[in-house]
């Protein structure tokens, strides 16, 4: 039993948006020297709760206590100045500034009216040394990996003497080694007495790292649990409010198709791009889901960008629906009835200042041409149709897309391409950073559209997801296609062994 007093405590936190309840009497306690996991589906209320705790939103009801005193933070700066620091999934740093400049942005120490760069650089090295990181603090932030940038954001928190550190999906763009490096830093801060909130959809990581878990569902608190006393299976049941077996069996039912007698829709031979992707062959059949598996940097996204015409190949031949030709640009790809949901939905997919309606009709308008304007009445009809088709949860199609949960934002991008009636859809990490329930819904959509004859290229870091949803999986390593698995040979163990180069079986007679 923890006899410490909580550093941060909220009681009966309630928040409404346009009459819809986002949080309903939620309680949350965070103790010093604790890593507290905050779990739930997208739309469960996690982000809303964090924004209430950090001054982004004012709760409509309920109280927040910090270090034993009731507080009302009117802005994030007030929470930050009191020692509550948040590192968001989309790292809020400036790529064109140095590491040290990012750590001290807005807080530069002065000497005789001038910025004291010597002190900034020295203090930055000290802060990063506390995280066991030795890098050139005068180098541009853009020169370093996402994992290092996460450390820089945490170092900034250390300099403001944060007592509470909130990490929102910090490992969503990290590989396994980078994630474990970050975990070591988080544990070190925990052992030094910092209170840490860890938000993640990677349940294995949550169970490995966290001491305590709070689960939200539909804006309500399901309960608080010790991480070493609850299984992954139980976690998912509590997050979804339904049995995991039903979830798995339903996907298994959907994932059945006859691969024989399918025509090739898109064929690629000897395609390559210097410093990007070595020569590869690829055939995608009509009504098929082809998966791409591999570690970060293996070439998965590079293939997607080549196929959609974003990047130009330096060699290779393509045949589309039996006709030789090349996809010269994304605009040309759209006219070929291609669709592309990029890996970074916020940076490359959504236009956050536009409504759901405007985001959905975008690709269709491009396909038709700017001179064939789609009327507002027809736009709304199209948007409402596809919102219903992919189960987007929002008050109306005129809702700003930035107000949606991550899972619903992902569905908006999928709806955009479905509205353009694609024959070929590229999905690059469509379930990254979204909850189990939303993943299941997107997986169902993938299999549904496959059964309707659509060709789908599916990129995912989760091997079990690829095995569940794909008819074939091509394995990539070091920007080279190694082999393909299909039928009974398609299993996560073989894919992992090939990725890790554990055996040479994949390269004996199967090298493509």
C-alpha cells in the first residue's frame, strides 16, 4: 500500500463539448516516484483529462489538487511553471534550432543584456548527461533521431524542475532499441522521485514499464490497477468492455478469401531509387491485401512513396491493369484510381484547419478537376455517406477535423480516398497510435474492401496485425525485399526471423 500523498490528484473531473460529455466524474491520483499508465480507446477521454490537468481546458466540474492544494490552471504555461511538464506525441520542438536552443527556448539566460550561449550549452550538456546522453548540443535538432529528440524534450522538462512529467505516446515512432533507451531514462527519473504519466497504445510496453494503471472508457473511469496484477487480456477486455475472444474470432471470420484466379492489378519489376530502395519486384492482385513488414528504415514507406508517385524511381518497369506505364506524380496516381493514407496523418494526411466534410471531398475534387466544382449540398451528402460507412464519431460533417480523436482522424483519411472510389489503396501504418477498438474497426474495413475487389498495400509494424489482415506479406530488410510469405507459411514467427536474419531459410531459393 502506497502511504505517500499524491503529488497530483483530481476528483470528479467532468468536461462537456457542445453538449457531449467527454469526461464523466473521473478520479485520478499520481504519486511521487511512480510511473502511472493512462489507458483507453481513442475517444475514451485520455487526452481531455491531460488537457484539464495541464490548463489547456478548464473542467466544467470537479477539483484538481497539486501538492495538496487546490489549483486552477488557466493556461499550460501556469502548469509548466508549477512543475507539470508534458511531452506530446508530435514533439513540440523546432528542427531548425540547435539542441541547446530548443532546451532553453523562451528562457535564455542573459549576461550584460546578451544571451549567455556558454551557459546555455554547458547547462544543456549537464541536463542530457543526467539522461546518459552525450551529443553535440550545438548541432541542429534535425540531425538527430526521433528518440534523441524525445530526450531533448525531457531534458527541457528537467531544467524547469518538473515534479510531474506527462509522456503522450512517446514510443509511437521509435524502434524497439530506442524505446528501451527511453524506458531506462523514465525509470531513472522515477527512481529520483519524479511522478510520470505514461500514455501508450502499446500494451506490452505499458505492462513492462508502469507501476499503476488507470483505464478510461467512454469518458468514465473503469478503475485503477497495479500493473503486475493484471494481464494484457484483462486490460483489453476492460478497455473495450467486451470479450477479447469475440474480437479475435470476428477478425478471423472476416479474413478468408480465395487467392486463386485473381488478376494482377499492379506489377513492378526491378524498381529502385538511389539511397532509398534497392531493386525490387512486386505484384499486387485485385481483391488482395499485400502487407509490407520490416523495421523502421527497412524500405516500407519508401516503396509506398514510389508506388504512389511521390518519389521518382531511378529504374524499373510498371504494368497497371495490363498496360505498361509509369505513375509520374500523386495527381497522376489519383487519376489511376490510387489512394494513399500516409504514415504521419497529421503532417501529411489531414488539413487540420478544415472540416471533416472538406477533408473527405478533397481527393474526389482533385480527381474531377478544379473546374468541376462539387456543390456544397453534394459535398455534405458525400461526407455524411462515408462518415457512416467508416463509423466516424462526430456531431456533424462540419466539425473541425482537429477536434476528433486519433482513430476518427485516421478514418477521415480513409473516407477521403473511399469517396474517390479507388481501385488501389496504400495504407501506411493506419492503426499506429490508435486504440484496440479503432484498430479492429479499421481492420474490418480493410478486409471488407478487399472482398469488394479493392487492391490494398498494408504497412504495419505489428506483425500479428499483418498476419490477421493480409493475404501475402513481403518482408523487407536494409531497404531490400527479402522474401514473401503466404498461406500456411504466413506467421509472425517466420516474419520476425526473416527481419532479424535469424536463419537463412528465407533466402534459400526464395530471394526476390
